């Protein structure tokens, strides 16, 4: 099994953005010291749910502060970025980090960043496959060119060329995106908003779609979960109930549709309770048992743990330390 941390860089009530970003970088360093295999950072725009607007930039800085751990993006939003520019950045980080960078991308949502960055709603609704194919071409070929609906340009060389960059990981929240990833043989990233049964169903659907497309049905998928250690389940849940609803309430309200479509954020308290029920929250043994059971049920051997639920820097770092010292050894 492989374990990483999942960094959302959420701004909890009373924190400022510099404090949040410093805490998030400290999480990556602490995760390396605690024995985690990798760290993955999320990208969000114009909201307190996550104050990292460039996962690639964060990853570059984190790679410079670490020596062993792999750092990835979970995810870079492809609908508001140029695929070739993202490929250039990924290739450069692959080179300068000695192969410690991983690239994850996602469709994103129908949010206002499509307007701000000028890519538009059509790129989100109809252009994701074209952008993903162009990204893959840029990372796997000596030259890249396009003559599609959303991208059209002459052949150019990608400089620098990546050396050890593995396949792009694709965030999947729908059957359509699962099928798109499967047809290209790209592994999935499955979020922490769903439980084991839904993840297992998506893995099974991926396997069928990949086999039908002549791809390997057993790709190395990644599963994101909430993880919080306490001396008991009650103590761990109480800490999360005290911290997460305030962050979620303000953060989830930051999703603003670009076209005025109705959007109703999740209830923050109910979502906190859901995450506590779905994921490893409790004593070290309980967390280890929950992680092992999830891997068995879903067939996903690579799990990344959202560890920032307590919000405060010292509590978050203590959670990372306990997970590394008291939970991971039970699973290795």
C-alpha cells in the first residue's frame, strides 16, 4: 500500500492566507519526516475552501523543501489552463526534482474562474477530452500540435522533455469522466466526498471501459479520504466538529457558477458528519483498520489522507505525526 497526504490549504476562521500556506508547506515537510510516500495539493480559485490558486507552483516550492517525498497536484484545473503550458511546467518539475513530481488534473466546475481566465463554459462542458489528449501528447511526444475545436497551432517542440513522469491522474466524479480516463489508460483520483461502495463501483466501471478500449483495466488509482487520529473516536470526532463546519460553511459558499445556474452549498455540519462516518477518524488502530478495509473494498492501494481537519497548525502537524508513527506501521 502507498500513503500520501492531501493538502487542501483551507483557510479556517481567524486565519490569514500566509498562515494557511505556511501550514500547508509544513504539512508536506512533516509528512516526509513521518514516512509518507507522497503529498498532493489541491488548486482552487477565489475562495477560502482552498487558498492555493496554483498547485504546480506550490508543488515546486514543496519539492525544493523536501528530499525524498513525491509531490503531486490533486488537481490542476485543466478547464482554465492551457494544456501545453501545464505540460511544460510538469516536464520542468520532473527534471529538476529527479522524478518526484506527479501531475493530476481535473475538469473543475462551471465556476467563475472560467470567466476570469477567459476559457469559457464551453471548455468546461465540451473541451475536457480535447485538452486532456493535448496534454498527454505534449508529455509523450517530441513535438506537439493541434487542429481541434478548442486548440489549433503549428507543431512545436516541448522543452524540456520529461524523463520519468508517469501517466497523468484524472479526477473523476462522473461515469463520463471515468470512461474518458479509462479509454486513455489514465488512472483515476477519487475524492473524499464519496464512500467505499461508490469508489468500488467506479473502479469496476473503469475496468470494463478500459478493457473495451484495449487498455489495462488495473490502473494505479488514488483515493482521497479524511483522516484524523485521537485517543478515541469520540475525541477525534469532537475535534473535527469544532473546527470543520466553520471552514466548510464559508469555503463551500465560494463556488460561484459562471452562468447563474442554481447552486446550493452542502450543509457544513452535515457534511462534517458524513466525512467522519465515511473515513478513518478515531484511535490509531481504528484508523488503520478503516484504511485496510477501504483498500480491500475498493481495490485501490494508494490512499491520500486529508489531514488538515483540525485547522490549527500544531494540531494538524500532530495529526500527521501520529498517523505516521501510530497508523502507517500497522499497514506497511
